[in-house]
């Protein structure tokens, strides 16, 4: 069975491709990306690598041609993704793809969850339910990796963590566990018209996240509870736009603060306090915890904390 993976050059896409290659022949994979050169190593293995861009619908028909299943990896431009994903769905249906597995987000089935990111996923799920194609939704929780690799360095740089979320909880999940669930959903039967909550084993608050950073980096982190206006002010100061702006990237990420603020408000309000056993149901093993990822990266975090504490040239002079 030929499987299409969109967004295949990202970290998640590569993990999925690697997992699939342990079970299927390279000739069974079609990897779609905006940067085919970045997947030259997979092309050499025998995978089909094709150019495809959600923002250029005319590229998608050829990109997914010949696929029987497709993993639709969600885009990054929150607030603009329903149209992007709709173009990919239309191309897949026209090409004869029989089932689409979509990387959604927890809370997508909750109409009271007003996170902008969730609105994108809810809209995409609605498109898939209405399309003449079988579907599976993988509603991933927030990546634990985003905490250790993005949130922790920001907190260590300032010594503080400003957050709306407070004691609201999230079932942080390893990106690799999410990828393993996608592989299982693509390669095993019984997942049509199923929505899975892909979460870690524990519900953890953002306040507890600050304590984990402090513990594993060995540097005090001050947790500062704020409201929506306070978080908007912080992002405004960083130059992050409130709404999506085409082509604008801040700190390497196509952020917009309407996304980030509405997301943390939903965490605060308990809209992401979801914990399930779906990782184990799909993969046969329990998910790994946020604390375990912190422990695995403790050396990196202590090194980063030491670097942030090091005096500047002017301070030493």
C-alpha cells in the first residue's frame, strides 16, 4: 500500500517516515515537502520525494498521485490552515486516496474550546467528515519537546516564565510517541472514523513546567501569572503580530499572538486537561512523560543555564 506523508521534511514527518521504513519498502512511500532537496537522503533510499505546497494547490495533485493512504500533517500558520488543509484534502480525493490520517489536536471535539489553533483543527476535521474519503484523527497534545526545546530556553534566558495558563493542565506528549501513533494508524486496521487523544501519562500545569525547568537546569525560574492583556503586551514587545502575516517569521517561527494567547487561555480554563490511554492502544506501549524528557535532556539544560549565567565581556571587564 502506497502511503503519502505531507510535511515530510519536518521533525515529525521525518520521525514518521523513519518509522514507516522499518515496516514497509521505500518504494511504498511518497514524501511531500516544499523543500525536496532536504529529503535527498530518503530519495537515495528509494522513497519518492515530491514538491508540494499547501499554499499552491496546483502543486498538490501531482504530489499525492498514486497514494492510497495519506498522512495529512497540519501546517504551522495558525488561522490560515483550514484553506491549506482543504486544498490537500481535495487533491487527495481527486487522486483516489482512500483514507486520510490527520494530525489534529486535543480539544478539537470540544465546541467550548476557543483556541485559534483548535479552531483550525476543528474546521479541518469538519472538511474530512464531509469528504468522500475514510478518515482517522490523531488529536495530539502539546509536544513535550516544545517545552524542553523552546519554552525552557526562553525561561532560562530571562529567569522567568510569564503565562496565562497558571494551574491549567496539559497532557504533554513526546513528538516521537505521536509519530509512532501515526505509523500504527497507517499500518494497522480498525482506525477508520476514529478520533484518538494522543497524550502523555500525566497532566502537568504550566506552573509545574517552571518548576521542572528550574529543577533540571539548576537555575531559579520565577513563574509569573498574567492575564490575556499581559501576554499580548509581551508578544507585542517581541514584534510578534497579533494575526497571521504572510512571510513574517519571528524567532524562526511563524507566530501570531492571537494563537498563543487564546491557546494559553484554553489551558487555564481546563480545555486541554485530557489524558487517555490511546498511545498504548495504538502502539502497544505506554507514552513517556514530560519529566522523563527533561531527565533525558538535563545535561543540555544545565549547559544552557550555565551559558545564560556566564558574565558578558563588559561584565568581566
